[in-house]
C-alpha cells in the first residue's frame, strides 16, 4: 500500500521534501512576517503624526477591509489566471504600494488609502496559494501542510509584531521598507521555485467576475458535503476567539483596576494561539487520518464546552488554560475540515471557495467579538462568555449531527476527482534541463491515475479542460453535473 493510501499520518520529511512546497512556504512566511512588521510600524507612524488612538486603530483595522468588503470577488480573480502569475503580480503590486507609505510627511489619509490599496491584493494572492497547495501536496500531506501553515501563521504574527514594535521604535519607515523587500523576495522565490501551470479557467469558460463569484457561493452552500464543512468551520470560530477579544476588559474587571495587568493580559492573549500551534502540529503529525476525522465531532463540541466554566469568574491563569484548550480543539478540527474541503472541491473552484470560506471566518470571528463586547457593556464578562459558550455547545451538537459520513466524503472526493483533466491533457514533464513544457506549464505533481480518490483529489493538477480538450468540467460556466449535491 502506498503512503498516500495507507492510514498513517504524513511526515514533515514528505511535506518539506516537495521543492514547490518549500518555495511556497518560504514565500508565504516572508509575506506574513513582513505584513505584521508593517502593521505595527504604520500604527506607530500614524499615532506619532496624529496623537490619536482612534486613527492608529483605523490604520491597523484598514488591512482587514478588503476581505470584508470584497473577499470572494477579489479571490475570483485568482481562478482566471495562472496561480503563479497571480501571486507574483500581487507581491510586486504590494511591494510598490507599501514602499510609498515610507515617504516622509505623507498625510494620514493618503497613508491609509495606500495601505487599503495594498491589502486589496491579499485575497487573490492568498486564494491562489490556497488553490495551489492541493496541487502540490497529495493525500494526507495536504492536511499536514495546512497544519504547518496555520502554526507558522500564528508564530509569524508573534514574531512580526514583536519585530515591528522594536523596529518602529528606531525607524518605523525602515520597517515599512523591510516589508516591501519581503514582497520582492516572495515574488522571486515563487518565480523560481514554483512551476508554471495554466489557469484553472480558460477565456472560453469565463463569464463575469460577479457571476463567477456567485457560482463559488452556489457550489459551497449548494453541495451538501461542502456546506456541512463550511457550517462547522464558521460555527467553531465563534467561540475560541472570545477570550482573546475581551481579554483587556476581562483582566481589568478581575483585578478591579483601570488598567489591565500586563502579565495576565499577555497570558490570555497568547493562550489560544499557543493551543492552535500545538493542536495543529500534534494532531496532524501524530494522529492517524481516520482517527482525526472521527475526532471532528468531539472537538467541535469541546471548543465551546471548555469555556463554560468562565461563568464562575476563574483566575486569569485558569481562563488562559481554558482558552488554550479551546484553541487546541479548533486546531484539531480545522486542518481536517480544510483538507476534506479542498479534496471535495471540483477543479477550477478552489480559489473562489477559499474566498467564500476566508471571508466567512473573518465575519464570524469579528462578529463574535463585537457581539460579546456589546453584551459585556451591559452585563458582567464572566456570565457573558460562559452563557455564550453554553449556547455554543448546543449549536455545535446540532451542527455536528449533520457532519457527513465517511462514505459521503469518499463519494464527494471521487466526484471531484472526475473534474481533473485526462492524463493526456495535463502538462508535460520538463526536460532534463528543467525547462517547462511547450505549453508553458510545469509537470503535474499530482498522483497518477491509479492513486486513490482521497489522495488524488487533494493534489489534482492541470487546467480544467476546455472545449475539445477532454471530459473535465468547465468551471465558470456551470456546476459540474457529476458533483453530487
């Protein structure tokens, strides 16, 4: 039995043994660290120029607007063009725009506009990276790859903010220029480390951006298996984020001080990210794929359940422990759900589906913190968090009851496998010199035609076939008829 069909976890050696993943991982990590450095530096610059906490908060928050205002629409762009080209173009555009922010004495309004325009490139870039990952990593390797990315993202946030705060104290504009250099480095790494592939959509299969975006929504919420994954992912993000979002006020109330205790605040704020990092790596590396799938339901219920004792107003260290366990439960569920999701997606829809999911997660997390924050203005924080989590237990019990059976997942993944091009339509292997094939696309890293559906669906490669190019579906025109809703 091959590694891709056996019930054993993928290894770090297997994941990092793929040169394209190493390049994608390095480029993504550089971009993340640079982004967090720039966010910290920009808030410092804005505060120094205005002396306003409100303006500095706006400088931080503006980077989230593109996802909330048009994430799914912007992600659709990534489906229209080759993923590598989308990532490189977005990196170069962001490099140029963020470098302009470093110009001295820019008006704050202009600075915020440049930051907003820079972050408009985030959704298509991240959607292209997400859609490319299952083309690079087959089978369970994509789950471990997602776990590594999730853990690295948390670590990059800590390192980036710490470095940004330190650099901003010396030279905030130098920190912004460093961010610009990380985008340049990312573009170069992707250019020389990731193979060229044709776009998932051909010009003949395009309609218009809005119509193509709507098709992404229709697929995610009209397909029973994909809808079940989306609902459980959106639901679980409503709870683990709450202790982190209310930490400052919670600590201040507990200590009965106007200013929160710095140590208590730091421990609570760090607890969920630490749980996420540990859960992502340990679950993906040490637990068998079949057992991870069976643990989805228990983890879904555990994440809010463990926060119910907040009703008793425990010590901040206990709150941090509960938040860490909740984060661990989220991490145990999310890579599994994401791995199943990308494998069950028809070829040509991955970037659009990523836009739908990423935007939904942002809205759910922000909405949860906003709503519990409003409730905490009228009631004590411990009962707000405890009752919110208790309601979450009821919600997750209901949602978990709709979780598909293993057979339904197998059928959905097999149906998605049918949307891949025939072997003859896939990119040819490179020459011994490593040159791309005549059509400009590198070889497919996916498994051969004898691989199992579960393995090959997560690593499908090649473009969706257009008219006269085989029997694969034409994304952008209609939902594949053979994808069972």
